[in-house]
């Protein structure tokens, strides 16, 4: 790459002698660049992946925001998080994550916006859906989800670049109301039978556990929970409509 650039620059200033000199110098730079990373390493963009350690700390940080959202730190919610982490990562690794969080992050201001931007650039959409499902599960661990917790969860969903229909779908899995089955399938109650069937196929594909096969067992179990809720919602509508 550099040999042609420097050859062109050399020609512009010194004609043919400059082009030859630039080509030779550029060849030396290209050879060095290939062997050692050279100049191009300076221009490499930041990695678009997230390390397991960073992912776990960011997930724990979001969990702490949800736990504190209503102004009450619930022991049942904290126990849920610890159990989830142990199930997902093993006791030793989970304890190490909690120690790091307590030593470095706990007393600092945690920005959901910063974490959301970081994760949305480095994780797949279905992984972020599972993060939201996990956070809703934390809020429900004490038996109810407060309006303050819902507000915090909605903000986090926005920072994770999850669309509102997906937020309402997952939210409906944790609340009981007459039209929740339709919200889970992301359709209106006025939808035709054909639209209901199509919505079920779309949501079953979106929440299928196979999409999280690369994740730890706890995440796959969470994906199965969402998939089951979609199936139950469809079956409920089928029963109501006789289809």
C-alpha cells in the first residue's frame, strides 16, 4: 500500500527519480508493516467484541442499577443475581466478578448509557434481549416489579438499542393482564388469525434458544423461558379464538 502512495507523492515532487525513491521506501515500510504491525496498527479501530470479564462486570453493574431503582435494596434480588452468576459462570468465577465489582466499581457512578452504548456495539441483538429479560427477572425476584424499576428497565433497554415493541413484549412476560398474550407476540388484539400465526412464527424465531447456543447455560435457560412464554401466549390466543 505505502509503496504506491509514496511513489505517487515522489512523482508529484521529483518526477521519475522521486517516484522510484518513493516506491523503494514504500516497499520497505510495507514489508515491515506486514511483519510487525507497523504503522497500520496505529489506525486499527477499537475491538468490537467484549471480553467475558468485561461483559460480566457490565452485566453486574446494570443489575445493581435495577436493584437500587426503587430506593430499596432487596436481599431476594441480590440473592437472585448471585445465584444466576454462579449458575452461569461457576462459583469461583462468579465470586471473582463480585470481588472486582465491590473493589473497583461499586462506589463509582454507574452510567447505564455508557454501558448500553458499549454493549450495543459489541453484542448481538438477541444477547441484549436476554440481558433485558435477566434484568426483569431481578426486579421480580422480591415478588413485584415497581414503577421505578420499570422506568429504569425502559431506560436501559433504550441504551441497549432495543426497540420499544421488544421491550413491551418482554415486560408482558412478567405482568398479568387481559391482552398480555398479544403484547408478547407484538401484535394488537384486533389482529387477524393469519396475523397471529405469522406473529407467532416471527417471535418463535426471534426468541429461539438456538440463538444463544454460544452463551452459558443460564442464558440458554433464559432464552428457553422467553420461548416458552411465546408458545404459551400463542396457545392462549388459539384457545380464545378457537383456531
